[in-house]
């Protein structure tokens, strides 16, 4: 027993000693995680299934179209609902029309919830909202290949707060335009 | 747990592995409520080699025991003497000071640079030596040795295995989008000795320990979509195990360490529960329902998975056998919101988030009779996680607009708060006993 404990303690000590040596990032290494190239580095490729492969690689966020309703990128929802309401329908219709006439343009729909309840269940609710917008876009002319979804659940609030004013701004889907798909990813500047 | 498939391991530049976190981020324990009759105990400062200014072992032990809510430690200024050997303890002095037990100890340098921590636990009322033990390690392992002293004292007096020498993982968040900073942190169960495991500008979620305490699984959105990783805590080596279309969420290790239960949403966005075998990458689908099925957790025997589903309207907890073809059985019936199940190590208690008169709180359901008890008192409490000894649940709660970690004993009598000076901490995952 004592021997085991000693080994454990030594292991702990090694970790604390060895770990901090690696504190400094490698020269030139980025602390940012916004690196599409990372997909290649995680070369185990485990689980990156074929259905997904077509959507990976060039998810560079771009400004996208402007003017009128196209400048609006956020659809809001009622509590516990994934129904698109009021002006949200007009915003979705405008983006659907744009996507239908720009078939190489792609968007990512980011679903979000307010922060009440459990986190992974909220991921499910946020996805449901993103899928609701995705279906509406596709019904109005966008194609499946043009629209991907991600749910951030309650993890990326637009507004911080514990009241309905904050919550109502967080129950949303954001439309993010992406760089051209089906081609090589934009060249990253070398540093 | 072994991952011996020849896959490419990477340790990316976005990690600062195993590094101490500045003092401002430390968690401080505050007892919010305790038992009416805590055991009075005196933990006398341990003898140290001359000129040794290392860790105050007795103080760590005092902090552990006092922080458990089941002990009341005698202040040093009230101590009648400072014995460090059991035969130097004058029992009547300590009895008169109102103590039931006394701990004395010594830190002894050994050849080769190691230290021995010797301690004795004495019953002041009977005069008997209840326990005595030696822990040996490097000077940097002193804190762990102190937690092991606490474990022995706790078990000898209360008859329950101590869980002070265990670790927790949790998520820390600073700032607002788009300038958020997410950190995955591992610390001792008392919140000290923090180590940064991973840092990202995009959400990190749902840490879960492997049963051997060597690995963490978690969800990272670092590529602007969800993916599940497993990471060796000691070295930082990690491996992406699922980056399928749609949701990759809620990973939890199987009791045998060979599989992950997880949630996959697919491109059509229908979250269901799957089991992924880590070595073979074989994937088995357990649920198939248009509702949200998520937040799986294993029964300790590995035969069942409990999960959240809103197939009946609001979220409730269901159980399904891991063999394909089993049908889910509903487990919770009290109230209209029950989510995020976790089971105690003996499989008897189910902890969950429940909606309790407008407040999201931690509750436990006795699986033998279905009785539900609400344990926490906040309004946005979440992510309950059992200590490996089953006596305590750690969870996150809100203080103003930020999340802090708290614990509550399963009998609801003892509440603690682990306060961090700034930032938000959440999603605690209590690791297993050290092996």
C-alpha cells in the first residue's frame, strides 16, 4: 500500500514539475483556436464521417450580403419554442431568396438558448431552433449543401442577465455567411 | 484504460498543460450550512525539519475536515499545547478544551530528498490511538499526503471513506462573446492545486473522467462546430473521437473505461444516444426518437444508460439497457422538468436538475422507492456530480450573473461554496478515487 502511494506521489510530483516546463507556447504558435488547419492536424480522423466531410475545411466567416433585410442576421424565439415568428419570417425569406440565387454561397446557422436549465439539453433546444430556420430556408429555395447548423446552447449568450430582457435576446439563431464552398480553403497568410 | 490503436496523437499549441494557475483564480471554501453537532477535533501543527517553510500540512487537514461540515476544528490560538508525538499528548488538557479527537504529526526528511508524513489520531475521551500512518513522497506531493491524512481521519471517525485526495475537473469562463475565454481546469477536490488542461475562445463543455482518473473527455467547439475529444490529463495528449455532422455532445465514460456514451444529432438535428467503443470506433445507436435524447450516464454495472428525453413533452429521465433493441423506461415522474442524470457509485441515488417552483435545483431520487428530495437552494443550479464516496454532490450555482461551484451532502445537511475571485466556473466533474 505504502509503495503504491509513493509511486502515486512521485507521479503527481513529476506532473507538476514536468507540466510547467511546457507552459510557453512554441514560438509562433497561436493561442487562438480559430484554426481551420487544425482539422488536418487531428489526423486520427475518428468519426469525421463522409456526410460531414463535404462541409469541413472552408468555414471562413465572411461579411455576406448587405442591404435591407439581408443585413439582419438574427432570428428570435419565444421561450421553449422553435417557431419562427413575426419579422423573423421576413428575414428568413430574404436570406432564402439570396441563397437560391447564389448557389455557391453557404451559411452556418448558430442556434442558441437562454441559460436556464441543463446545458446539454439546451444544446438540443438550440439545434432544434437552427433546424427550424434551416428547414424554412430550404422550403424557400436554399439547398441542403448550402446550410449547416451548430448549436451553442446557452454557451454563447448575446446578453448577460437574469431577466426576460436578457433571455429573449439570447433565444436566437444567428445566420453566418461562409467563404466559398466546394473549393480550396482561403490561403492563410504564412507567418 | 488503454487507447492502443495506432492513431496520431496531438498536443496542440492551444494548450498550456499542467501549469499552475495564478492565485487570483483560486477557489475558496465557505461553509453555507453544516450539521448541528460537528465532531470537535484538534489538528496540531506538525513538526517540521528546521528551516523548512513548505506546506502547512495540519492546516490543509484542518481545512479539509472543517470544510466537510462534519467537524469543528479547534483554533490554534485556543490549543493548550503543541505536541507532535502521541506520547506527549496530555489527554485531560484536550478534554477540558472540549475536544473528542486530536491529530498530531511529523514531517520527516528521508534520504534521497523524499519526505515522510507521520501522523497519529487519538481519541481524547478514551485515550486510545485510533489510527497512525506514514505517507512518503516528494516535497511537491505534500498536499496530496495531507489530503490522505484527512481521508484516514474522516473514515476512522465517521466510517465513510474520505474523498479529499480526489480531483475535480470544471470549466471556467471569462469575458463575453466574441471575446470569451474558456478553460478546462483540473484541481484537488478542495479547489486548490489547479492545473490548466485546455484553453479555447470557443465553448468547452461536459468534462467527464475516465474511471482510472487518467483521462478526460469533453466537448470543444474550437472549430466552430462541436467535437468530442479524449485527453490524457498528465501529458495533454489528446485525440478527437467524434466530429460527426450536427451535435457531438455529452460524452461519459463507461465504468470499464472502454466506451463513451454520447449524444449525436446528425445533419437533420435529431439528438439520440449512442455508445462509441474507443478502440474499435464501433458505434451503436441506443435511442431512435424524434425528441431530444441527451445527457447519458451509465449505471455503475455498465448495463444501463440513464438519459434526458423530452419525448413526453418536457424533459424527463429515462433508462435504457445497453443491449440494442431495449426500450426506454421512464424513471422520473415528479414535476415537469428533470434533466442531466448522474448516478451514485452504489447505483442507489439519481442526482438531477429539477424545476422546483420556478427554480432549477439539484435533486436526488432514491431509485428503490422513487422518493425525490430537492437538495440545493439556488435558482439556476446545474451539473450535479457525485463524490466517489457518494456522500456529497458538487454542482454549479449562480451568484449574481456568474457561476460558482458548490457542494451539498446527499442528506442535504451540509452545504459548501467554492468561491472563485473572478470569472465564472461551472460543470464540475468529480473524479474517481486515486488508484
